[in-house]
């Protein structure tokens, strides 16, 4: 995963590269289908898909919105076993539950 900057407006984005060169055809089709699902998702609790492309027929490149502060996993890891305030955990839980509800409504 790479952090990159759009030339036109200098905004930050994330570029994820997935090697597809030696991937079995069925797995490649599943990976491309997952990318199409990401295109449909528009919810404040889900990182926004920006674009995707195949690079040199070897890598699927997915461009996503940059999350200031990182993802929840990195936030938890940085805490080094210190407890989180209850209200912060409840806020995260609600965000996750609402995003999950949205995905279910979209039949994903």
C-alpha cells in the first residue's frame, strides 16, 4: 500500500497494488469483482473508492481515499495496550454497525 498525491489538486490518496500476474483465473475474476463492489460503496463509514486500473497486465491497482490518522487497526496498535475511553469505542461501534447495515441494504 502506497500513499500518493493527485497532481491536479495535490490531494492525498492511497494506492493498493495486488499482483494478478500468476493468479488463477477464478481468483482473478473474484478480485476484479470485489473491485467492482468497492465502486458501488458510498457511505461515510467506508473508505471511498476513487479508481482502479491494471498495470502492465501484472497488477491490479486500486486508488482509495486517504484516511487521516490511519485505519482502526493502526490506531489500536499505537495505543500499546492502553484502554480507550468508552465513548470513543461506542462511536467506533456505531460507525461500523451503520456501515455494515448500509452494505446489507446494498445486498453485499
